[in-house]
């Protein structure tokens, strides 16, 4: 899962250190241009390992190859997704505090800045757009190297796609699959996905920020309920997957703030901020 936020997070690594291990967040840290730190949690490796658990007992060499390729594709796809958010924000004069890659995907934390609702919507859309472009690149490369993408769905993760002859063809096919899935999932109108941020910003002028958040929250509750059916079907088929969106942040957005919170010292707080979370090792916790 890739999540968009415009909150500020403080890092625990020396600003002069180019790369190293951050004990506070249990993540490997390296710095991009303009000194933007990227925190890669150890939990980011979990989605690359889970799909091939069945192979490790029968074909450990193949499982290792598949795991490394999927990990590389996930890292490239999620990092470019977040960098697209950063690029779109920078075009509007908004700096980036840091980028986190963790169990559920990635998140870009931005420095305080102002832009229009449509500006925030564009910043949120830039990430999925990057995945759409990457998917098209992988499709074109697969078509040049092999043949058109197969339509069969057997063995998506446990073996190369039907009629594939080389590991390169499988990697290109997997790259197209991963980026297509990331683009589609992140455009779903639910928190804390990019689609939720886009929908909320576009709905706010007509319905107001609170009602817009509730509408997106309702969509998220429905989608979160339906995802359990897909996850159960995948588990029965022998593939362990986690599919967004989560239920809790969408239920909180749909329910709305309590009267006590509404009368607190932060009456104008963005309802979407209530569903933004991160934690030690990448595990989500309430902010």
C-alpha cells in the first residue's frame, strides 16, 4: 500500500550521514538529492517474501530468484511512486521532510506548505500516474523481448507466466503486474490511499471537508469489507496477500470526530489527518 500525507515527521538519523541504520525507526536510511532521507523499514521485505513461501521447501533456488526480483521491482515501483509525489509537491513550492518505505508501502512526509485543493489532488495523483507509466514501460519491454502479456492467471507468483521462456520475460511481466496493481489500488476512493486524498479534495468544494471525509470513509468501509473476500479466496488458493484499504481509518472518517474533539482546540483540523499513522518498524500506530 502506498499512502500520501502532508504531515511532518522527524527523523532520527544525523543529517550529515548519507546512509546508515536508524535505530529509532528500525530502518535503513539513505539520502536522495536535496538531502531528502529515505527510510526503508525491514518490514518492506515481507511482501516480497510471502508470495513464494510455498516454493522455499521445494525449489529454494527458484524461490530466492523470484523473491529478489519481486523485491527489486517493489522497491523501484514504490520509491518512484513516492518520488512522483515529491516532484509534484516541489512544483508547488512544498518541500519534503522524508520518505518512508515500510510494510504497507510508502509515504512521503511534506514540510508545511499551502496550495489549492486541486493542487493537493494533483500531488496525490502523481504517485499512481508514475505506476501507470511504469506499467506501460514494462508492457512495452515485454512485448519487445517476448510477446504480448498472457491473459491466463495461473501461477502469477509461483512460476513464470504461461508461454514464458526466460526469467527476464517473467520479470518484465511481473513488473507490469505489480505497477498495474499499485496504480489501481492507490486510486481507490478510500483512506489512506491516494484515491481517498484525491476524492476528498475534489469533493470538499461541494460538500465541505467534513462531509467529503465521511463520503470517502463510507466508500473505504465498503471496499475494506469486500477485500476480506478477496484475501480469503487468495488464502484458499495458497497465496498470502494483504490488500488495502484498512477498515479502521475509514470507519473513523465515516463516523466523524466526536463532539469532544469537535470542541477541542483544533476545530479546523483536516479530518483526513485523523487517518494518518506510522510506527516503529513500519507498524501503524495512531498519531
